[in-house]
C-alpha cells in the first residue's frame, strides 16, 4: 500500500467536482419519473401478496410491465395499480 500526497488546492478541487457530480446524480434520480418513484420486486410482491416466482411469471407472460436497469427490475406504481385493478375485476366477475 502506498501513500499519495497531493496539493491542498487539488484536493479541494477534487472535492468540489465530486460534490457537483453527486448533486447532478441526485437531481436526475429525484425527477418525477426517476428511479426513486419506482417499485422493486420486493415492493410489488408485498403489495400484491405474491411470491417472487409468481411475479416473474407475470413479467414473462407480459401481464405486468417493467423496466430493467442492469440486473435490477423496476415497476411504475401506476402499472402495478392497473394490474391490481384488472385482477380485482376478474375476481369479481367469477
């Protein structure tokens, strides 16, 4: 392990740049359509009272819309609400 010495001004510039970058990322993720407003698998399973496997089945069959970023899956709350209403109306008809 080595020790690196840098000038204080350089260090302060790095901190300022990092702070600006952090702020930009925060603003991007806090938009109305940002990830912060989306639900993950665990949230949806809890809302629908279903298992992860059942949720995957809904995704595979196209019954529930989703978006995938890298290996993480997200759902819009309004899509889950529409799906829930469709399921409820089917249960009432039978």
